[in-house]
């Protein structure tokens, strides 16, 4: 998303308890774990052509083939590598967007390259971002792609102006399982991203897993991973292009 519409600032009231309960139930199997075996970061892609045009590109048939990064977006991805090195070289992080310049960068980069695994949506904008980060960090494990990190499919809103997203958000607040706009339901996104994170954590141990995805996906993963009410999706700070967040227990 290029920017969130006004409806994104709405606070949920009587409906929020029901909606939050459904989300928490959807990820309960992961929240029950005492600790994660790996460190997880979710990274938003760099500035894309669709960001500049201010349109929603969510159909995989379109987004996987077109609307890649702008030159500015490619530069943002290169600059993100330096910030990621600083963040990954620390034993913990605050969990906010990755933009701090005061981290200790003294860790052995060869060791870091051995530990990092990059998993990405294969939309063109995320794929190009992931390729730059994967190369910039010298990651030795092959770059991996997963449809679980795809942009949420906005159905009939695909290729429409970002401002039309307010229609979808309003329906989400009434029913997180709805598909009234031929869209992917919010709960479907919750399930696929939670399932992926659980699968990766079971598959590996002691790794740093960078998941390159899209703004709404990254923000939703932050909310559900921290066990927050879903209403926080509408009030937490936006994740800018090539910003990243660490997901913790």
C-alpha cells in the first residue's frame, strides 16, 4: 500500500473483542510455544511502481510479472542491508521499525551470512527487494519464495486507487471472513502467515529468518505475533518502504 486511507485510523469498539478473539484463536498454537527457535524479521519491499502510481496491485497474475521496484526502491533495499547488519548483530531489538543507526556492527559478517535465511513473496517488487538484500548480506542459503507472503488479494479492487481500500477495511471490520469484493479474507491471511512462521521455526534452529513481504502483511504479522487485539492493525505506525520489524515471542 502506498498509504492507508482514513478508515485505517478507525478504532474498533464493540466488535473488536470478537474479531480479536478469532485472530488469537487462529495463532494459539504458536503463542503456546515457550520460545521461538529462530529470530524472525519481516521486511517490507522498497518503493515500487505501484506505490508511485498509488494503485493496488494484489493479483498474483499481475504482481508477479510487473510493477517492480523503482530506482529509489532499489536504493532503499541496498541501504536496508546496512541497517539489517546492525540489527542482526545485536542480541535483541526493540521490535520497532528498523531505522536505528546506533547498533554495534562488530559481529563476524561471515558467521552472519551463514545464519541468515531469506524467504520472500515472489511478487516482482518483493522479489527484487529480496534479491538485493540476499546479495548485499552475502547470504549463503538459497533465496526462498513462498506464496504465504504474497500481498493480500484485494479482488475487484485490484489496480484501483489506494483510496478504494477503505471499502475493504469497512467490510473487514464487520466480518474478517468476508469475500464480498472477490477478495482474500483477512482470516485467510492470518492463517497462511502464521502457518508459514510456525513451519519455518520447526524446520530450522538458531537461524535469522528475513521474510520479505508487503505493508499490510507485515503489519498484520506484527499484531498477531505479539498477541495484540486486531484493532491495533489500524493504529500501529505504518511500515515504510524497506523498513523491518523483529517478531518475538
